[in-house]
């Protein structure tokens, strides 16, 4: 009776700021539901991370519902995975403080994302922006995650989580599992449709640079028709053809065709036909996601119930690791009655 074999743990998070882009979908979220068969999965809204950039409070709260619905619409089953909001599970903020004291200013200030975001938000280089990877390390280590599915831009942060876990374990003995980044072979870094040398990002000021996963069919196709490419005519994956390479990647991931098969399919046809075809397969892929999303968003009460269920389970799973770490560093670690659920 029951399962004897211990399953691996898969964990990832996404910031609830703005609608998810096709980059988030192909590089991360779209793959998460598929892992439920093999792994114990934990997926969450990294809403505490979002505070590192100034947010409109009402908009952020609304976007949390929206992003939670999107996670489920993209194929995560809340009966199989633990899906929750980071800020509703207090173990994350507590673990963050402990790990802060085992992380160094030097290593944090060298992180790519810190450097990029400090340039982008010169007026608000807050401490959270610097210690962002420490919060993320706590998110991962609290659940003893084996694998962290992320796009290429988050690889350095997962490596940092490994470093800090190793450092802590070497002082106090085995406490945290060392996680591994789990990066898709294809689509780990989708590029902007307007500037294919830049990552596709929901914070792009030009809406033609990205496609969100709840956009309507006509808008999606229009954005692909306008995608910036080059002056050649050949649909082929080759160095220097950043725009076309990006479109081939998208088409390949969605249709399952190889780059060569895509090149054959569009041999003798122009870029116009190809761009429309990419727009159409993307629109077809995202149509059911959009339908499910709109359905979920019509019942916020039901979303609250799901959020609560996820947070409770996440708390139960993460608490033993937090208490172990508190014990090891010398803190009092009894959970006092007033903190226990009624
Ligand atoms: P976030 O919200 O920036 O992005 C969520 C996921 O989407 C991936 N991604 C992309 N993949 C391919 N092409 C793109 N253009 C593209 N843009 C984004 C990201 O790599 C990411 O996997 N710090 C994280 C959230 C986080 C987290 C964690 C992740 C917080 N704690 C613990 C894993 C584990 C972030 O801001 O992701």
C-alpha cells in the first residue's frame, strides 16, 4: 500500500508583476504542470520579491490573483502541486534573515541581475534589490528542493542558493539539500520581438516587444507580423539572425519540430508567411490558457480558498527545515502556541 519510492522535489516561483509573457511560459511556467507526474512540486508567487521595485499596492494585490490564476491556467493542478503565495507563508521571511547572515556583500553585489536592475532603477537601489538572491535561496532551501526549473536568467541565483546551502552545511552539518537549476534546452531565453538582442520582458516599455499569455488571437498575430528580423529571406537558424532564430525557437518549442524541419517547411516562402505561422501556433497554444484564466478570475472567493490551502501545506512542509536551521544557529526554536493554527 502507498508509495515507497521517495519522489524528488521540484520548486519554482514567479513574480506576480504584470501578465506573464510568452518568455515566462516557454522558459518556465508552461513546463511546470508536466513535472507533477514525476516530482513533488511546489510553485509560488514571489510577491515579496516584487517589492524590490516600487509597486502600486492595489495593482500588486490584484496581480497576485491574476498570476495565481495563470499558474493554474498554464497546467498546474492545485490538487497535485502545492501552489501558494510566498508572503502568506512566514517561514520564507524568517529563513531569509538567517541566510542573510551567511551571505556576503561582495558576492551579492556581483550578481548580474543586481547590476542590471540597479542601472534600471537608479533612484531606488534598496537593500532588498541586493539581498534578492538570499530570499530566493531561502525559498528553495526550505523545501529541500532537488530541481529548480527556471529560465537562463535565474541560473546564477540558483547557483547562489547552492553556495549558501553548502556554506551553512559545512558549518553546522547537513541541513539543506543542494538544488540544481533545471533549464530547458530550447526556449530558456526568449528575446524581445522588437529588439532580438534583449530578453523578452514584461517590463518592456514597448508592448510590441512581448506577447502576454492572455492576449487575444488578433493581437498575438499582429505582434508577430511586426517582429523585427533582418534583410535576408531565408528562414534558417544561423548566427547573426537573432530575430529569425528567436521565432524559429518559439515555433520549434510549440510544434515539436526541429530547426531543420522548420527550415524545410518554409523553404521558398518569405518571412511574412513564417511570421504569420508563428503567430498562429502561439495563438492556438495560448487560447485554452486564456479561457481557463478568465473562468478562474470570475471567482476570487474560490481563488482565496486555493491560496489558503496551498499556504497551509507550504507552511507545514517548510517549518521543520526552518526549525532545524534555527536550532543549529542557536535560536530558541519552539513554535509558541499563539503562532499555531487554530
Ligand atoms: P521572474 O518572475 O522574473 O520570471 C519567472 C520565470 O520566467 C523565466 N523567464 C524567461 N524564460 C525564457 N525567456 C524569457 N525571456 C524569460 N523571462 C523570464 C525566468 O527565468 C523565471 O524562471 N527570482 C525569480 C522568482 C523566484 C524564484 C524563487 C524562482 C523567487 N524565488 C525560487 C525559482 C526559485 C524571478 O524573478 O522570476
